[in-house]
């Protein structure tokens, strides 16, 4: 089994997108950290308030795929679908 990591950034285009992230993020973090197979999950605002560093680690492909599916179907996924993401996934 390979550990799967995702690193990168969530990049808001304006204050409206920033407000969505700020409102939705606490529940998203809580739900993700409670997922089976989640080793770590961090989302931190950078010096640029519109940019967030993202770091995820899952114990295997199945737990990572579960996370991806849950996110797409979640309130977070729907609310942030249009926000730019720049991610690198390793371990697949």
C-alpha cells in the first residue's frame, strides 16, 4: 500500500471566493480529518490572504479516492467548485 499525498494551493480570485472558503473550511477540515485513512490534513492561509496552502496525506489509494468522492458530494465541494486549485498528487 502506498501513502498518497496531495500538496498545493487553493487560489481565490476575489473577496467573494475568500468569504466562501472562510465560511466552509472549518467543517471541511473536521469532516476530512474524521475520514478513515486520513493521516493528516492541513489548509493554511498564506501571506497572500487569497491563497491557501493545502497538504493532505492518506494511508492508501482507497482512502484517498473515498475522500475525493466525499468532497465532490459535500457542501464544501459544491460551494468551492469554481475556485482555482493547483495540486500535485504523489503515491498513486
